[in-house]
C-alpha cells in the first residue's frame, strides 16, 4: 500500500508541474486581453488555480487514505496471524466432531 501511496504522490507532483507549465504559457497572453475580456481572463486564471489546488488536495488525500487502509490491513493480518498461532499452540484446532478427524 505504501508503494501505491507514493505513486499517487509522484503523479500528483507531475500533474502540478504540468499544470504550472500550462499556466505559465497561458498567463503569458494576459497582456493581449483588454476590457471585459481582461477581467474574464483574470477570473478564469483564478478558477484554474483553484481547481489545480483542489486536484492536488484530492490526490494528497487519496495517498493518505491508501496509507491508512494499508495500516488497517496490516494490523488485521497481524491479528489473524496471532489468532492462528494461538490456536495452533493450544492444540485447539476444532472440536473432536470435526470432519477433519484431527
């Protein structure tokens, strides 16, 4: 699970790099807009920035959730292993009426 979480973080970093690159290219045209169009351009850029932050936040949260799920899975696996070891150590592998005839 840790590998998957790190992959999501890597992808998030790559996405943010590409988003910033596109933003820089588009922002270079800001001087070409005048009047109402200039205002609309500024609003669109602000929306773009907000959506980029939201995407980054969502991907970061996905990585956190993957890690938490992994820890929960690992803890449950350890509990299952401990229960199996305890049952094996006690010799209690089921009742004597078991179809396993142990």
